[in-house]
């Protein structure tokens, strides 16, 4: 069992105003990471954010889902920009490898491990959201921006690397790309929960190794037979 992250002391004094949304997000990031998304009341978050107005959270975010989505959007802004830069670097190359694809999944998240903008907390929240998802994600869900970011980077990533993956591994019913995306987030979130010290280069290299292996794992004959039988049955 992982050791819970230490609870940071609340600052003294109460305030409200134009910075209320960011204060609420910061408080929610910390509490959600420590105790889970459903383990914290909205009242606790409002109190932790030192908001005098007890309805501030509902006013700015509507409900718990709106608050979680705001956290995800905040961090996916920079994650998407980093992934977009990596995609642009290899655009037009004819010697792409699945390790390039793995790097594009892993690297944009790594900077959040040691950032001071709530990055480690975000990684834990995103991991929880993806871990409890057993179906394809709707764009409007709180976790939606992880898959459908504002630059559509995962769509571009899929188009770029699908042809390099083993035949039959993409799309229904295996949905391997989504499984790999989920694995990547869960593993980075796990490392964020463990906390410092973090050997970032070693962790990154190992995770890229594992993601590359998952993307390129050939289908066994048994898997191919089961897929064929499923297809024939429909």
C-alpha cells in the first residue's frame, strides 16, 4: 500500500474574489490527490481554499464534476502543448518507430512529476479517473480533456503510429491504444503518489520501454483465433 502524501497546513485568513477559482482548484488538487476524488466533500474544499462564501465552488464550477474537469483542463493545456511540439518534430519522417510513439505518450506527463503547479496532484487525479473507466470516454466527462485535448494531439498521435502497431491490435474489440494511454497515466500517477526522491531519467526510460513493448506486442495465435471466432460469430 502506498503512503499517503502529507497534508499541507492551511494558510490563515479567509478571502474571496477574482482569485477564488484558482484557490479552489489548488485546494481540490491537494485534497483529491490525498484522499481520492470521492473522498472529499465540497464543503471541505471550500474551507481549505479559505473562501468565506460557502457557495463559491458551486458558483464557479457547478458541481464536483465541473471542478474535476477544471483541474484536468488546467494541466492538459501544457501537456497538449508539449505533445504537439513532439509531434511537430517528427512530422514527415519516414523512419518513425513505436518507441517514438511511446515517448510522445510519456514525456509530456513527466514534467508534471516535479512541477510546482499542482502537477503531481493532477497526475494522481488523472490516474484515478482513467483507472475507473471501463469504456470509451465522452468528451464532456471530467476526464474528457485527457483524451480530447484542445490540440487533438492524441488523435494525431493515433493516426501517426497506428500503422506501426500489430494488425488487429487497434480498434474494437482490443482497443490497445486506449489501454496503453490508460497504463501510461496510471503508472505516472503511481510514481507521483510515491513522491520524491525521483530518478526522473531512469523512470522515464523504463516507462518508455514498457509502453513501447505494449504498443508493439504481437498477437499470439490463440488471440488471433479468438478474434477470428468473434468476427465470424457476428
